[in-house]
């Protein structure tokens, strides 16, 4: 699962508190670990309890994007920083067990986002979302055209058995939903260079062949293998926003997709199966840059971080599911565990949409009010925040009153 975007680059650090060494931060699929890219390498941490697990320093450059493959020793890198370790148009697959690159993928333009699954690599370029097989000699499976996507918005379900991919559509404000398991099957028959493999759903890990073969590579040019055809019936198009999509998240089971636009005031949640709007959540009334959206592992909550230095937590459960009584007409903050509503919600048919929105039941402002990304902690009522100033913070919250408390604060860089 992808819950975030690159943390601000060092060039802006003098103005907004960003740690100069920090280039990127991201969680793994279940928020149990997080990775950072720095001007000189990368590091992996356990989220909660907090602990540094691994550190690699390179003499010849920085890592601008890091993608984790659950808790395995495989990661994907893109170079970045003052002196990039790798070109910005290449994705390098790293096996930490052997401490070396085992495969690389080259593209015609800079890579903006990368996510790993058990058997696939998803790469986002400014106008394309490309899916490749995850093996020593990566195979091109498909490429989807998108609207201008300079933020690299993309998300994929985190559960290993689910492969629901979301990315911007060809039209501004649209989202494309693709079930990779059903629409991308076996590799093309004409790809004679590809080694024999197990069925696509469960291929052997790359390292099983990595030490006996030279590094594999894939170049996204005219000589690349023909992509697997995807029938239009396997793609669900959702008209989500009037302006460009800036952030996406998919629930672990792949049932829901959450999106924010460049305006950043509303988060909309849709069913990935039929595109039906399930929730419309209001972060605020002022424009904001949404840095991350994250579903809880069980899909019952959502947390959102923005450039306002705030994290908002929303409840997605129906009141009947959590044994709540219907709230008073005012729908104020004391209304059990539900999201807050305007005092004039009862007049929603007569007033602008603002008055019918759901507001977060809990929110907090991070220390130093720096930009951050968020994910859920090991306890159900907790959130882990990674901040651009090089700190990790844990907050717990009260389900009923929405009161938030900072549990700990650590410097990871």
C-alpha cells in the first residue's frame, strides 16, 4: 500500500524546518515499518515500538525514493538529492541480503512514485502508470495513460492476496481502478527472454535466481515486450473531483479508494467495485496540500495529513456496527464515536454542501507544525507520524471524545 508522497526536498528546508539530509519517507504496506531516503543512502525502522533496523550508506549519492516490499529484504530505489546514487529515470531493485542491485528498470522520463507487491512493480511517470513483473529480468505487463500527474499519485491495496490499483484517469479529477489479478494474467508468449516462472500470482522471489545470473534490466522503449491486453470492462473509471487528483489510498482489502484533489478540502471515499460514493469527509475550508491518506488495516478509520501541520482522523464505521445511538440533531463533538457534523445539518437540503459534510472526530497538530505523512500504529487508537524535520511521533486518541495525546517523539535523522 502507498500512503504518502516524497517529503519536501532539502532545497526548502531552510524555510520550513525540513531536515537537509532527508529526501523521502514512506511506510510499508501495514505501517509496521518505515523507510527513509537520505543524501547518502537509506534506513529502515520499526514503527512501534520504534527502533532502527538497518542502515546503508553510499559513498556516491542519495536515494530520492524508497519502496518496501512488506518486511522482506527487497526494496526499490530511485536516485535523488544533491548527488543522486542512480538516475532519476531508473528503478533499481535492491536485495539487502546480498547488499546489491539485482534488477533495474529504465524509463524515458523521471520516475515519480514506485510501489512493490509480492510479484509486481508499479511505476508512476508524469503521464503513465506502468506495471512490471517483480523478478530478476522484469517483464513489462501493461502501461496506462493518465492525466498530468506531477505528484505521482497512485495507491495499491496492501493485503498480499489483493491487487487493486488506483491512479489518475485520463481526464482531470478522474480515478482509474484496475484489479491486477483479474485483468493482467500470464506474460506475453513472445517474450522469449523472460525466464520460466511459477504462475503470476505467486512467482518465486527474485533472489532465488539473483546470485546465479547477471543483473536483469528492462527498458521502457519501442523494443519492450508487448503489454498484456486489458479489457475495458476490467477498468472502473470514477469521476471523483472537479480538479486534479493529488493523493490516493486504497484499503488493505481493496474494497475502498480514498482521494483528495489539489484543492485539499474534501476527501471522498468510493467503492472500488462499482464506484459508488461511500463517504465525503471534510478536512477543512481552506485550500491545503494533502501529503498522505491512510486507511486503518481493518478499513474502519482514515487518517489524513496536510501542509497545515495537522492530522485528521475519521470514522468509517456505520453507527450500528459500533453500537452507537443516533446523535443529537446538532451532531456535535460529543456524539459518541462518530464524525462531527455542522449544527445546521438538519437543513442540508436547503444549505450549501459544506453543511452536510462529515468532519473528523479527532485531530491534532504535530510538533513544530512541519509537513508530515501518517499511518496507523500497532494499537487501534493510535497514529504514527513521520515529519519532514526528521522526527517520528506517536499519538493516541479517544474514540468517543476525540482527545489526542502524544505518546512519544523520536529523531530518526
